[in-house]
C-alpha cells in the first residue's frame, strides 16, 4: 500500500496563501470589526437585495451598496467590502485600506485574494460569510472559493474551486450529525463539509483530486481556526488533507462517517481528453454515472463496523426502466442502503443545466457542439432520464436492516438530517423488536384528514400526514385508521389488532390470520415511516 499524499503546502499557484499566519489573523480581525457577517450583510442590503443575491442576481445589491457607500464611515466600509468580494467590483486601494486597516490592500494581494491594477484592487477570489446553528453548537466563519460565473466573464477555469452551492448545502442539511471519532470528507472542494464535520468529529480527513481545492480548504481552515477549534500551529491534530482520486488517499483506513458531494455530473467523454480538459469540481472523468456507481460499491470498504456514508449523486435511467433499477444493482447485499430520488430530468434539460453552470453558453458555437455531444452520449446508452438524490449507506454490524429506494420530489423539512437519523433508529428498533408486543403512540407532527362525498355515511378517503421531516402522506384503510385512533400507549399493538378482529370479524368469509398479518404489516410500515412511535422504546 502506497503512503497517502498529505497536502501541507501553504503557497499553491493561483490559490489563497495559508502560510502567512499574521496576515490571516489580521484579516479575521478586520472582517469581524467591519461587520462582514451574515447578519451584517443582510442588514446592509435589506431583505429584497439579500434574497436576490442568494439567486446570484447582483443588481439589487449593487444599488443598495452604492447608496450605503455614501453613508457614515462604518456603513461605507462594510459596503466596500461587500462590493469587493460578493459583487466583484474593484475598489480603490485607499478605500480598502480604510475598511480593512490591519490587512490593507497590500495584505490582500500578498494572501492571493486580490490583484492590484493601478489605483484599484480587484478580487481574485470570493470570500463570504457563512454560518450555522445546529442547536447544540454552531459557528460563523468566512469561506474563500473561486469567483463564480455571475461574478466574472468567460467560461470557468477547468480547475475551478466551487463555493457554497445548493448541492453542498443539501448535503449539509441531510447529514446525520452524531459524534464520530474519524470522519472523511471525500472531494472536499473549498471545505464546506469539513467545517461541519469538525463540530462533531474528533478528526477529519479531507481529500480532493485538485491541489487548488485543498489549498482553498487549508486557507479556510486557518482563517477560521478559532471558530473551528483548530490550533493553527498544529492543524493536523484535527484535520488531514490528502491529495488523490476517490478512495485512493485513504486505502486501508476505516471511518465512522463519510460524507461526499462527489464530481457526479455525467459528462460526455471525448477521445484523447486530458484531466486538464475536465471541470474537476463536477466531472470525475468516468463515463456515464460510473463515478457514483464506483463509490456505492467501494465506500463500505472504508467504513468501520456500524459506520455510515452520506452522499449526493446522479444516475442514468434507461428507457423502459424504473429509476431505481441501476442504483439497486450497485448496493451490495451486506450494505444498508437508502436512496431518495429528489428530481428527474430529461437529457435536454440536463445538458442545459450543466452547460449554463460553467458559462459555456456564452460561446454560441461551442454551446451547440457541447449540447449535441451531451445528447449523443445519452443516446448511446439509451438514457431517457437522469435522477438526482440523496444516498445513505451503512456497514451494519450484523445483517442488513435498511434497503429503501423511494422518490420524494415535494418540499421536505430542512435540515432533514435529524429525521433521517430517527428513521435509521426506527429501522434498527424494528429489527430487534416484536411490533405486536409494543405500545405505540401517534407522533406529535401527525394529523389526520377525512374526505367524503356530501351525504355519504362514511369517509371515502382517510389520510395521515406528517408535518415534519420527509412529510409523508399515508392512505389508510378503515381498519388501519381504527388502529391509529387507538394508539395512546395503553394497549399493545397485538391487543388493538385483536380488538379490531373481534369487531370486524365474525363472518364465514373473514380470514382472521390474513387480517392480523396484513394489519401488522401496515402498522410496521407506519412505525418505519415515523407516523407511530414506540412508547416503550429502549
């Protein structure tokens, strides 16, 4: 086994420098003092402009900051910082010197965050406030990444380091947060998942195929060392940065938790292409959905017993096939697997999305050729749709307990991670207990709806709805509705089923065994989905 390539460089070409500790401390102090925080930026811009900025629309924020720049000195200083980084508007050197007096414009240039051009300074990277409150801990930090498509002209560089995007926040919100001794952030990018993992993990290993990505992550870790509980003189005590592809940098190691927002975008392969031709932040260099398939098959090898992995992914859906046919083939028989498909699009929409993502639509000829290449690539494999969703894997200590493949395309509660964790706990409870002997309660977020035709004696439709988590809806039979109404924790499930059998049975055609077995299966499903909870759960 080859030794992993540890990344410790603090001065990587075309990336922020992390080997200037005094300047990093000065910058953090300046950013705090000027009020460059989530709350500070929101208050400066106002709700409409702040919301527009989250959609990558800069004009409302430009208008708001132009007015703020003429205000009192502290407000004007914050406006200059916002315009410089979030809006990518060059600023006069003297203005930045006043807004960030410890760092000054020359310090930003030395750190690789800016470039001097005459009397002005232009941003070379995006640096924005980011924060979270998990209830039992949180942090407010600043995150550096490459300037995004809406902040710069032309096509993105192929080694572009992505900032805080919808996919990364989706993974943050869906990750089950529990104490972990060793955690792995596979494909760290600018480090978003690592920052969250540090809140509940003893040590985090972060990997990437891009040296620039690891350089951005190292910069972000050391800029925010205090908030992330890292000793800047000994960062390796809490974080190890590894250079390499997929699981190669951690071969032979075991982790309690793995999270990954991998380069899962399905991209047409071309003859003779080199890694430099690929957008490393989204393209893993493999054909079709092989990058996700490879991870699903290989991740259990780096999980400790009971260890879990959570990731995002795309999968191809061949014409005439169910969406889960391919994902089911990837999940090994000894691995717990739960796929939730959140979206499905056709080849045309998929091509449009990712060509727009890298600003490839700005060159009409290139756009047409690239679009045609996407369609030809999908047609070569008879692909009719592409799915996107969340994936949970676990290396169980015993037999497999979870094997779920479901589609949920409506809005769900965020963060959904705690609810996914509770669902995993319920699956384990079901595997270890006899439901018929359990005392059950209706979950607090569950409501019942009844619909009937005017004048009808009985409802034609009875629904249970969840107000939290995955917000499922369950259609109830009359007997199942009767069962749920009796779940107050006093009687066992078996006793309630017996009472319903006595009430509804009594005819020659009534099959008591089938009734009990069918109703117990339905009750088990309600427990699995969180509509009913064990009152005596241990």
